[in-house]
């Protein structure tokens, strides 16, 4: 019951009149598209809840490479591990950084309903090393998990978030001095690492009536040694080309590849759009994220990785697909393996 109440009754969020993205009490995208009719929305939710094909969920265990604190501490700088979905653990400049960490059992406001994860995280939350900063892309449940944030706050030095997302954290009890909010194109440095909040084409909200009251963003994360891009969630738009021109090329581009459908391609890219975004960004290696952990769409669970693998072969895109928990050297990536296929 408490979960339902917290879903409906959200804390009041600040207004951000100084942001170019904030208009009439809501954040918006540079591009607009026709609003979906009421009945179109009903049909979409009906299909999502009741007409999903059986193969949107794996019929076998997802392979996961177990991680340990000792292994992380001994690992070299400029390494990354995917913990699931869009959660990345980065080791840069001798410190650890997390993107969109979700350790919860479900991407949902309640513990008894909603998309359930297919695999355990490769390392337990309480076994993580101290985290210099958590970097958040937006406030949807598969990217911002209430329980994870509260459990992490003693271990994390800072939370770096788009406008309004930080206010949510503070309302949940995260100390305000640990929270740094950013608008698109703003820069923030933590030690040797610079963070640049870059545009994305998406939306936000966690309950009834709070749609688009917080901002969404992609991120450029760079040091003197490495330059990476983290897409968060986004439809395809010309902002990728602008980001690439201003901040590329990127050693590794972590780009959303999953939870797509033609009916919502303006906020989640189709695989061919992921490939196009990678070219726009000027990436050296593509690491597809936003797949392999939750059932969030109508496609087969393995379709994102099959499709992007095909496109990468056709377009000569250097593609890396490590196991969950498998380390990757950002400056010398390996190809990984087709772990989503039944026969290895």
C-alpha cells in the first residue's frame, strides 16, 4: 500500500525557469511530435500488459560473470563492467563511478508487480567499493531505483543528475550537499574526471501528474586518458551529431539498444537508429546497453543484440558485447561474445 501511495503522491518538485528546456512547468525536447490519442495510449498499454509474445522473456539463465571487491580494487584504470540494463561501473583515475544503478528486483514502484530482472547483479550492492559519484540520466524506474539510492548514499561521494532528478534524491533523504544538478551542456569536474550533461530525446516521470517535471540527459565522461559517451535513454535526433562534433570522437559509446517499438521510436531508438547515432557520435567502439535485464517492450528479449550485431557486421562497426560483470578495457576493447545465444 505504501508503494502505491508514494506512486500517486509525489513530492513537489522545484521549477527551473532559467533552463531553456523548461516551458510552462515542464521540460521538453527540441523536437516535438503529434500527441498520442487517448485510445492509442489505451491500445499500447493493453498490448504491453496482455498481448506480449512469450519470447520477450529468456527461456534460459542469463550468463553472468561474478565480480568481487578484491578483483575491482586490483583492476587497472579505464575499465568498465556492466551490472545489467544501463548500470555501468567505471574505474577511472583510480576511483569508481556508477551510471544509473538499479539493484532492485523490479523496475517498478512496488515490489510485487512490474518488470522483474532476469539475472542477479554480478556483485552485491554492499560489496561495492566506495563510489566517487553516481551519474543519473533520468528518473524512470529502470534507471532510478529508490531502494538502490538509499542503500548507496553512505557509500557515494556525489550524485550527479539532470535538473529535478537531484531534487527527488533530496526528497528521499539523500544529503543535499551530495547532490549536483545539471542542465544540458553544463560541465562539472570531480577530480580528474569531467562530466558534461548533453541532450537526449526522451521524457520523465514516476507517477500520476509528474510527467516531464524532471530533465533527462545523456553524458560525456572524460579524463586526459579516455573519452566515453553514455546515452541514457533517447530517440534518434540530430543532437547526436552535435555531441559528436563538439566532444567526439569517443573511445567507447554506450548507446541504448533495447525496449524499442515503432510506436515509440521518438523516445527509444530502433537498432538501425542506434547504429546511425553511433556514426554521428564518432565512436570508436559501440557497447549496446538497455537490454538483457528487464522485459520492457514487445520484441524478443534477444532481438536488440541480434539486430545490432547484424548491423555492426554490415556497417563495419566495432562492437563489444561482454557478459554482465565481464571487464572491458576502455582503451583496448575486446569483442565479447554472443552470450545471448543458446549455443556458444
